[in-house]
C-alpha cells in the first residue's frame, strides 16, 4: 500500500484553499454585535400625548421636563432631542435614529403647536469643527515642491553647516 504524498506547492495551495474556506464561512456570520446606546431625552409616548394646545410653559416643563435646547429667538420653541447610536468594534458611532419633539409657543407663552421630526427630516450640523481653516494661497503639491527650489541656494546665510570644526574637539 503506497501513501499518497503531496508536493510542497500542492500542500501550500491546499492549505490556502482551506483557510479561504474557513474565512468565507465565518465572514458571513456576524461575529461582533453592535453596541446600541440612547442619548438625550428618552421619549415616553404617554407624556407626549398629554401636551395640548394652549398649555403653559410650566405645564410642559412638568410633563416633559427641561428641554434639550431652547430656541435662540425669544425662547419661543423648546426642543426635546433623542438619538440612538450604533457602534461596531472600533469604528465611530453612527446615528441610526433621531427623534425631535418641538414645542412651539405663542407670544402669551402658551403651546401653539407640537411637531415631531426624525433623522430623515434634517441634516447633521457640526457645531464644533475640529479643523482650522488656513488663510493664504492654496498650493498644489507641485507648487509647494517647486516653490522651495530657490530658497536654499545661499550656504552662508547664517545657518551653520554640519561637519565644520575640529572633529577631535568635544563640546
């Protein structure tokens, strides 16, 4: 009885095929469950139904609590904002759901209207931008490279050159 032997390239190819099959099978199954978190105001549907046209600001505050934010124009609107974020592994959190209840008041500070908005009704506005705008010329990479060509022609411009002096002298 002879034993079936594979040559080294054939064994490597077989091992690669087996590893590919294992990766393909496990890649289809969700290995990592996303972390879901709620942020902001947690809506209770029964509280939202209690808001009636003509209610005072104090009645709204008693039912709903303090608003997430207030309109900057005379405080004529209160906003209760709730968001749901999903985070998968090390990626940035992604907002998957947003609910905004807007309570609009008239001049006598009575509820005029209650409106509901979702994620599809608005756009995300970044109030804090982490980039600093630069002023001046916007140069391309070629402009930056060729712009520096004439700046380094004068070797005696007050910049000490490396390797001058006595190599045996210590400082």
